C-alpha cells in the first residue's frame, strides 16, 4: 500500500490545505495554488513522469510508494516517503503526519474504490480558531477549576476529516396526537375540573437533504450530532488534496448499519415539524398517539466532514472536545471543582436559612 504527498512545484516542500484561503499552501516558500490549478499541474506532470517511470507501482513525486506491515494489534506501519521514518497508522487511517519530519501523507487506497467519498466539506477554521473556541467554551463556568484553562493543559489539537453517511429522502405521512383541554372553576362549596379530549391529526410532506450519521466507531456519536449542522451547500466533490495537512479516517460503520439511525432521526424530525403546525394555545396537553411515515426518492452519499478534536489533560484524566471545522460549534465535558461546588452550595443554603429565619420571626411578630 502506498502513501501520497502533495509537493510544491516551486521548492519541493509539502503542500497543505489552508482553511483560510481554501487553497493549497507551501509553508516552506509561502507559495499558494488553488485546487483547479493544482489539478491541471499534477495532470500534466504525472502524465509526463508516468511515461518515464519504470516502477511497477507507478510512483511519482505526488504518490511515492512505501512499504508497510501489519502489526498484531491490526495497526499498520508505513515508510515515510520524505524521511524514511516509520508511520504507525490504524486500519481506518486515510491521512496523517509523519511523527519524525511532520510531513503530511495520504494513503490513497483508503479513499479509493468503495471507500472513495462522494463529497467533502473543506475545513473553514484552523487550529487557532479551535483553541479560541475551547477557551470561550470554558468562560463564565463558575465551577470550573481555574487551572483547567491553562494552555499547558492542552495536549493536542487535531484536525480530522470524519466519515459520515448522508441520507436524503422525501418523507410523507400522518401523525395523530391526543389533545386535552382542561377547564377549572369553583363555587363556595366545590372545585370543578372539566377535561375535554381531542384527536389531533396532521399530514405533511417534508424533504430531507443530507441527514448525517457518523460512520466511525472511533468518534463519539453524541459529540458528532451535537456539533451539527454542516452547511452542505459548501460541500465539493472529493479530492485527496483537501486531506493534506490533516488527519482523515475511512468509515468502519457501513451504510446499512447506519440506516436505522438515519430513519430514527428523520422520523423524529418529521414529527417535530408537523407538531409545530398545532397551535399550542389550543391544548393544555398534547401527546403523540401514533404515526406512519413513508420515505421515497431515497439517496445515500458518503462524505468526509471537518472536525477539530481538542484533548486536555487534567489530574490524570483526558478530556476531549469536538468542534465543527466549518461553523466553530464546540461541545465537550468539563470537570467540576468540588471546593467551589460546596462553597456555592453552602452559601446558597446559608442564604436560604437566613430567609426562612426572617420569615419565621415576622410571623411570630404578627401572631
């Protein structure tokens, strides 16, 4: 299996995808090329070099082969085409960096054939934006340990293209609700309650485009759903060059395995949309009775979506945060300072005790 690099035409350095300019950038000589220009350049150069190449694997400056072996734990070890160092990667790794020379490398076999994505949403935000989003997320958290936000606690910030299955369809169906109107009144002797019951029915048709389902066992599904949505109008046809400078993983949860989750999300969203058509002021209680939904014109696309992962080590525990690499939405779990918690709690209860005491004294004065 080969690894692949994107080389700068000017200095031979490694090109990486720049999320700010949406172009390939060379950190060595500061050269920049838009994607279309690079494709044309690579097409001409590769076609010429392939005629002169005598190696069976058709190596070029843009895709030089490296040896690889499989270890007992299933991980694979590749040879870096830049420095010759060993690059250890998981079975699902599609793009990574050399731990010795920091050169970005791509494993083309991991994003080809049945594993070739249809679409990719390029990174719009860089590592600095991820760090700032993390700091903003921690602000005004009164119970957060003060030392948790220290830069020294941040162990790693990694940009990863995560595999997603995108489900699209036209949903049509009927949803029935049990509605209740409750009226209360009283006279000098009794209190009355009148409950009227209604069957509330709604029909509708809703188009769903690109409902995402995380296709990686490695990534936390709850986190991946929490950082949605992605603006899929910014998606482009897949090109390996977008992976340069980032990590990427191929799917290990199949389309069929993801279909159940997609159907569940579509059904829930369909119910919520139709429920919004019911005037909440009409009913005191509205509960779902049953529903029937049919989906047609279904389509499934395989895509890579950008995610920044921030790892923070605190008291021998690693805290992970995920940020949408397009919108900047960030989620994660924060620790709680037990000392601050009890201080605030005791302060609350002390304040409550004083209020209760004052009320008791006022009652005694007027009795």
